[in-house]
């Protein structure tokens, strides 16, 4: 669907063949506090896409461009989809990687399940020609996903600044 919205369905097979999928089930214990506490620090995911489902207890927050944190209100029978750094780089910045965190308060425990779609380590993340023109020059040099994943361990930066310091042009 995302590739379709970019008019790039032709890359679907390439992505399917070069992606791996991790499943994570997370439990965020009720804090019993009135004030919200940060249980998962602000970060961007390094991967292509993260697909999340939660048990009706809000907690995931996305940072807006002006730095505010907004709760993600999950609609019934829907999934939350987050764009990761690799997809941001592949789309030459058209898809925005999203800074997010989890905060909790009160007495309800939150459960989330996530499917993390990541490029295989050998996959070279390289923006296709469709995304590059005079108005949109290439932002990131092509890179091997595995090298970027290693790099993320050595820096506290997240998202666009992390990509820029790794492979920015
Ligand atoms: O549990 C959530 O809603 C978010 C989890 C998350 O951001 C992550 O595991 O990277
Ligand atoms: Fe995340």
C-alpha cells in the first residue's frame, strides 16, 4: 500500500525478497502514578516499517515537527504503521521517519504487538531514480543496511540526524 501510494509498486518484489520480519510482544506495566512516565525512550526505528497493535490502552506518542508529543489514537480494527529510517532514506526523504516513545500513567497495563519489517543486512538502501530530480537531490548515499544497523549502536542520535551523519550528502 505504501509503495502504491508512492507510485512505486514495481519495487514490491524487490522489497519482499530483501526484507525480514521480527515479531515483538511488549508489556508496559501500569505505573499507578498520575503523572505520565516515559517507559520507552524517544527513538526512530532503523527499519523499513513497523506495524503495531495495542490493547486499547494508549501510550504510544509521536513527536510532531514542532517538537510536541501526540498520542496515537488507534482506531478499532486498525494497525499503527510507523516509517523507519531505512524507508525514509530509500524514499529520499518522501516518507518521514517518526520519532516516537511510550509513556504510561494510571492502573491499566498496556500490551502491544509489533511486526518490524527490516531490510536484510546485505540489502543496499538506495533511492530509486523516481525520487531524485533537481528539486529533490539525493539526500543519502546508498548504504548497506547492516552497516547502518551497526552504526546506530555507536551514536545516541536518532532518525534524520543519525542518517545524515552516517551517509548524508
Ligand atoms: O510498544 C509500542 O507501541 C512501541 C514499540 C516500539 O516503538 C519499538 O519497539 O520500537
Ligand atoms: Fe519503535
